[in-house]
C-alpha cells in the first residue's frame, strides 16, 4: 500500500505539508511487518469453538476454579504474618473450598444450562421447548443464533445462582469441611514425622 505524495517539495507550505504528512504515514506503514494468515477459515472456526466453550456456565466455572487453585493456596501459604500451623490449615481450607465450589458449581451450572437449552429450543416441538422464551423476543431470537446463545447463558447462570443459594449450604459447606479435615490429617506435621520414622526404622 502506497500513499501518493502531493508534492516532492519539502518546504513547509500548504501542499508540501500534506506531502510531508503522507511521507510520515508511508514510513509507518512500511515499518509494520507484513503477515499472511494461513488457513483463516480453520482458525476462525477454532476461535469460535473456544468462545462457545468459554461462554458456557459450567466451562466458565471450571476456568475460574483452575485459576484459583493455582494462585490462592500459594498466596495463603506464603502469608508470613501468621505462624506455620495457621498457614497450613488456611491453605488446606482454601484448596478444599475451591475444589468443592468448582465441582458443585460445574454440576449445577451444567445441569441448569442443559435445562434452559431444552426449554429455549426454537425448533423444538415439545410442550416445554419454548417455555422460557418471551413471546415478544421469539422472532428476534429465532433470527439471531448468537443472541440466542447469549440469552441461554445469561438465563442459565441466573437459574444456577438461585440453585446455588441452596447447594452452598447443603453441599458446598459440608464438603468443604470434610475435605479440609482430610487435608489437615494428611499434612499434619506429627503424622508425617511418624510416618518417616516408621519408614526409617522399618
């Protein structure tokens, strides 16, 4: 791509100033490396697939849980404002909370998404296929698949939040306590010392 200069003169007159600006623009364009995008259609399809997966509530919850399990326990265990025992228990509780929340959250959100998808099926012929689709938006959602996908994700997330108001107390909290106790028992310093002593004596 070339920008045609208006004049070859570099004197700062009206026309030559435009020529000078065009010259600068051309140098900037020439400095940008030229790239060729190969297999453009395949790349686009891969990005669309990734976008679709990440926008679903269950997969989104997994990504958040995976990020949390990598970062938060490390932060807790490296908090040197508290003693070793407090750091150990805090780390174990954080791991237990993340695992419990992620597993239950994925199940609840995934189930809610499947339920909402069944009840927002534009082409479905069952009695409940279009039950959750507002009539005034029926035509608009029928003509726009991306809008329908976003509608399903938002609605299923809202339903899942309501469901988790119950599961957080009924499942998450007891499971977090159970896992925390298990991790504390496994990482108890006295227990590890005894086990190492038994191995060395045996």
